[in-house]
């Protein structure tokens, strides 16, 4: 299944079904925009045993659908980075023959966590790719990859669809009401994956709790400790915006109700106004291409300076 929206990408992927499968494809986009969905679709094209791929009926398609095809290998970071040793292992494995079909597919998650050494190691196999091997790189931003790597990949950039298309999809795929769907899409900027997480309650409570902790930390913790809590979201622009949204909501509520007692020694109204204005400006920056960790650093410094 292709991600909702992104019609231009769908047209390009159709060419892969006609035998024009590139050896390296970079899928760029924020988490929740359908990179994994598209990667699985491309992989199913690569391993399909029918002339009209993906047929959805052959052995290759069925194994791909249940996630057990031996020639589709998912590569993920073991910690925070894809290490050079892991990439060298992939490179070595790529020269081994496929098990069931004529192609091997490597889906490389968080490929933009490779440092320069790992990317240069990966570049060696991109420059002389083994026959029948397809690399699918999932990245938040292609700008985080070396130009030498980018130039050897077909880059497909995924974005959130129009709200109407996203709402229509969610209405058909879930049992949530139109009002619930509308609220989730509003919060996620039409990002279907994140909207589903919000509807299922996987992220919303986490953002609420984090915003609450950050306000408490103003008088309880150091800037470093505050920044440590935000670090898991350093590559997630949608999450950064959601956290800032929750912060602005909580500060606004404090200003309306005047209930500052949950913060040790309290904060003066002027301090809350200053915090609110700063958070709104940072939210505008977050929606551009600003470095997320730098934005978080600015946020913590501002809150601690109140």
C-alpha cells in the first residue's frame, strides 16, 4: 500500500513495477509520513514473483506482508547511531546471493544517524552495488547525508497529505469520530502516523507529562537535566512542535487561572508572559528548518533564566 497523498511519488514508484528498480532509494520525511509503508511497498515490488508487481498473491508478496521474507533485511541502530561496523557487516552481506528470489532488499532505518565514517563505508557498496541488491534508506532529512551518498540514490520526499485526504483515510481505517480525527490531524499537522498515535493515546500523555515536568524543573533542575529529557526528540520535528504546543497551553492556563503554586516559590505573571512569548517564537522556528537540539537548548536556557 502506498502512503496517502504524495501522488507524484506514487507515479515514480509505478515505474519500479515496470522493471526500473534503482539500486538505492532514499525516503525522506518526518516520522509518521509513511516512510516505512512506502519502504515495504517498494520491497514487495522487488521480491514479487509475478510480472505485475506487487501482485499480492505470490509467495514473495505473502512473505513480505507478514514480515518474514528472508531477502528483505531491516537494518536498525543498536543504540543512537548506525555504526561503521554495522554498515561494514551490511556491505559484506550484500555480496551473498539471495535466498528465494533474484533480489535482496536492505531497509536501513534512521540512515541519517550514520556518521561520516559509516557513510563513507556505505558509499563503497553504493559505488559498485552487487547485482540485484536494493538499498532503501529512511531519513528525516536528506541534508544529513553526505552529498556523495545522496547523489547515488533516488530521493523521494514524503510530506503530510491534505487534511481532507488524511481525514478520509482515518475515517475508513479507524473507528474514531470525525471530531476526534479532526482534533488529531490539527495537532499533528495532518501527519497520519502521528495522528493515529494521538488517537490511540500513545504520545499525547507523554507530551503533557513532559511539559509539566519542564515547568517544574525551572526551580528544581539544571539546564542540562532539562535538556536530557528533551534529547529523545532531537530528530522529531513534529514531537518538538507538540511539546511546545503543550507548554504554551499550560503556561496560558496558568496565566488565566493564576494557579502558580505547583511551581516551587511560584513564578510572577511577568515571568509567565515572558515564557509564553518565548515558547510561541520557538514554535515558529520549529516549523522551519532550525536544528531541533539547538531549539531545545534555547528553550531550556530561557526557562532557567526566568
